C-alpha cells in the first residue's frame, strides 16, 4: 500500500514557499515577472499643454522605448500640484506609478499649504533629475529700464513703487522675486494674478514694471521683441541669450534660481526598481533628440543619481520654506 503522507522534502518545500510569501519574496522556482512587465503611469500634477506636461511626455516617451513598456502620462492638476502629488504618494510602491516633481510640488506647496496631503521627503523615493530652467528678469520692450542696476537704483530711491507681477501668491515666480528682494534688500510691490499669462500681458501693456519669468516662458517673448531680458539667474550666460548678463555679473553672485523638473516614485519602492528607472531616465536624457526637444522648451537636461536628487530636494525644500515662513504665506 502506497503512503499518502508527504515526504520530508515536500514538507520542507512547502515551508520555504510559505515563508517566502510572508516575506513578500518570490517563492523558489516561481520567478517574479521582470520589471517592468506592464505599462507605467507617470502622474503630472499640471494640466495638459503646459511646460511640465511637455517635459513629462518627452521623457516618458524615451523611457518607455528603453524599458520596452508604455509610459502613460496622467494629468492630475489642481490645488498647487498637491492633488496629483498626493495621489502619487499614496500609490502602490511597485514602480508602476511615478510622478513628475517640480519646484512647486516638492519645495513650495509642502510649506504653502497647511495640509498638502504628503511629505515631500518621507513619502517619495527620488529617481533622478530631469532638468532646470533658469529665471529671467523681464521688462517691456519700451521700458525705460535698460539694466538690473537701473531697477535697483530706482527701487532704493522710491521703495515699494516699482511693481512685479506673477501668476499668484506662492507661485514659483512670486517666490523667485522674494528671493531677489532678500538678496538685494530692495522693496518691490507684488501684483498677483490668478494664473494664466495675464501678468505677461500687463507687463507688455505697461501696467506693471517687471516680471521674474522662467526661461521656458520667456524665450519666445524675448525672441519676438515683445519683452526685454535684463538678467538671468544662471551661473553663466546662456548661449541663446549671450547679451543678457547674469545676476552674478550684476552684483548678486549667489542669486541662482531655477524652475526644475525631476522624477520620483512612492516611498519603499525596491532598490532594484529604482536603479532600473534611474538608468532609463539618464539614458533618455542622453538621447540627442530628447536633449534637443527639452532645450527648445528652455530646459537644460541634467542627469543625476537618486541620492543627488534627494539632497537637492532637501536643499530646495529648506530654501523656499525659509522664504515662505519669512513672509508668513499660507494657503488653507
């Protein structure tokens, strides 16, 4: 009569499988699907059609080609980027949901909103930088100001009389101007607008004196002659605007301010998946076509390690937290 009792080998195998499952590991003899085995969702906390959306689509397309899986852009705009960023923070940490990070989502909104819904450092695993777009100081083409020095001299004579516009309180360009006010100790009056490009239209119409804009938005306006750039907040002059001095050349050596774009995954994603994503991102940024398309948006591609992005995020979070707290700016 044949015994139906399991052998010692069978018992040991079942025990090993059960233990592996409890630890979240693939059981011996049952290899996990190689990552990625299905499409990846890239959440963009901005509406379709803008610079952030364009950056995400360029990078997502190239990464998808390298990973041999589709990268699907999912626009989740609203509440100063906190809606989409919160959604990404709460996603499963399996590498199939990523988020396009920015100056707003990971440095400004965590301080600006009393309850943003996420912790910029604890709830995300950094993947890598994508690129930066320097801030440019612009005036109308018929403005009497021909240099940054003329503006600061006038502001010192009549504190608070000169005005600058932005897309709203707490917007990156508002806070970029606040950083300049701290660096220069001049008083400028902020005129906030409700998003869109109304501040740019009023600049060209002579209703405000200046704006601090991103290179992405500024480039076509400067090229068309509708506005004049007085200074750029980059370490050196830009090749496409060789006649525009840096803030450093104008007497503010430490004033380097950029809009920036980066990639994060939810916290607790495995190191192996993060490493795969970082390599795919950096390889995508090295692609000449992607580099050229980003440059046309005014974005300087900037590859990095995950650790470098983590350190950079913390520095920017602290920098803008100091500014926001100093002007007591909060949005409920």
